[in-house]
C-alpha cells in the first residue's frame, strides 16, 4: 500500500489518541515487534509526538528474550505483527502489566490495534512533546542492554530539525528522492536513516523484511528509482557475488547516497563497490549510545582506505589504554568517544559506569587514530584472538578470506588451545564447486599471499551459510557452536 505524507500524518494523530485512550503518559514505554511496515513507522512517529519511549524488539528473539526486554523496559503497550502473536503470547506473563495488541487481528483477548486507532479523531494531539527511542543492543554475548537517553524536552519539530542536520552532514539533502529501508528498522542505524528520510521529504520504500536477496534488492532499487539507502557491508559482498546478469541489469546512476555502518567493511569490498556504483558511499562510526561520531565520504576514504572518518562536529574521538589513558597517534587501543546525549544502560549502573570514563564512552572496539585524525576500527575487543601472546583481529582474517572469488562469506574466531592459548579458526561459505581438500589447499595458497602465517586459520570448515544477525553482524556465538559440531580435535 502507498500513503501520502498527509495520510500518514492523519494516521499518526489517530495512533496518538489511541495510546492516550490506553492512558499512557509522558515517559511511558511503547514496544513494537513487527517487520518493516507502515504500522511500525506510524507507532514510532506517534510515540515521538507525545513524549513516549519507543522500543523496537528484534522480531527473531525467542519468547524468553522478548519477555526480558518487556520487563527490563517496563513497557506499557506492545504492538506486534499478526505473524508474531504466538511468540508474544509465550513472552507475556499472566501477572504482567503489558497490554498487547496485534496490528490487524484480534489477539490477546483484545481488539486489533487497527480497530483501536481507526475510531480516533485525526486532529493533532494536545501538549505535543518529543519522545525518544529505547533500543537494545544485539545481546550476542549476554543479555541485551537497554540504552536509555533522557527525553529531549523539546517539540517534535526541534528533534526533526536535528535529524535533518545530521542527514546533511552525511550528504543527504531535503527534496525529492526515494529512500529504501532495506535493513530491519529495529536496528538503530537503519531506523535513524528512515526517520531522516521522512523529515527531509523523501518517499520511503518499506518492504517487509525477509532474508537478504541481492538480486531482488537490486531489482527493487531499479524499479523504484532508489536514490538513497542504508546498508551494511555484508550486503555489498553479496551484491558483488550476485549473478552477472543481475549486476548488469542494475543501473546505479540514480543513486545519490548509500550510507553504511554496523560492521567493518573490507577495503577490497569497498573498492569494488566504488568501481561499480561510483562515489556514492558515506560511512559512519558510532553506536546507539553515542550516535554518529565519525563520517567519511567516498573521496576522502580513498585518501585513507579503511578509515571510518574523522570526528564530526561536537564529537571527540581518541584511543586509550586499559587504564583510560590517552595513547599517541598510530597506537592501537580502545576507541573512546565524547559527544552525543547522555545515556545509561537501563537497570545496570555497573555497566554504565564501566562504559563511560571521564565523559568518554567505550563501545568495546579496538582501533587507532592516525596523525591526520582518521579513525581506523580494527575489531571488537571481545572478538580479539590472543594466540601465543600476539593479538590477531578476526576482521583482518575475514577480509583476506572474502577476497577469494569462491568465498561468499566467512567468520573467524579463536578456539582454546593448550599450547597457544587460542588458535585461529574459521567457518567459510564456498560456492562454485565441492568444498574438498583441493579447496582447502587453494584457499591456503591464497591466504599465504595476503596475511602472515600466524593469522591463517589453523582449523577451517566449509559450511552452506555463515550465521549472521539481520543487522549483518556475524553471530560469533552461534558460529562457534556450529564449528564445535563439525570439528574433531586432533
């Protein structure tokens, strides 16, 4: 279905009145669990009009995980897609206070949310005040963390203007355009880009999320004349491995800007995308906690390949050691960011205190800043492999593996070893022919020309698919489990 801006505004107003009928008040939390649909966007925009926190829940979570987010966030209202009613029913406790609705069907002993909002007036709600997002970290290494920021205490228009300003720093301009929300909106990056697109007057293309299909996405971009989008590097790699006819049929000339973040982008992958789509790429680095901290456009990136840019206005980025002391340019250490709104991890003051040191936020990434102020992200601190006293960054090894034309995906991690402490291991998705001993030998020869011997995987197994989250980030905990299922020690 298609909605004009006026039609969307009327629906958002009606949803505001519906929420107030449910007696939610400023500072309450409203949660959504659904695909990329107008209902998701409408509920978020309504929350942003009447001072509510909007919590987007990953639609792939298990019932116990959903229950944790609902309890931790103290959500008052939950709205889910009809395909997720069963999961939500299992997540809701009999004594819970969450009022749950399905978007379009009766469920949970209640009418549909659609029935509730459609009978409301279309007038703007009284006492409009900006809300905020309460998003959760991915949670692959433990319970997800709720990232709580104070309500802006401003009108929705002031917040919208701030979003437009950030968009301009990314090279995005108001006016005609088509933004494609191809990544799931329950993640912070694509969610912010979608909101920015609405506030700069773009048409926003929402497609119910499904497993990423490079050919289908290329065809959709061509059909709808997409001018800008947000993507993650995994998507780039899959575009580059798409069939020749699908690649040839895509005309990138309509594209103005492709913003990307969320994971490290191998230099070879980005160069290949630049050669194909041109200088349309803008990369940023930051987190839900900090917002966008660094930005780099395509031409500047070519001056320092691999960089995620310099600190943007209002931010400071430095590298610190384990004691929080600043390190000189070129030295590897933890990335520390100052800037953006204050935040806390909901219900976890200890994690908050560990993450914010002297006003700088530590996101857990390792990197370096060169003499020119360019930041280079090396890897997640938690993913670092310490083998024989030497630091090995999985991202570097993964980039080397992905540079082989038959490798469609790869994940690298450490496996405990009595002699070395840990040894480099990998799961690799291979295409084109049987992944046999000859393939192992071919891949090893390839790696010998690109990375040092101590970085090459000691153990490597071929798989049909590397486990990833919808955000494009590798799910290393699932990958390790899969590896151990395949691996015979010795």
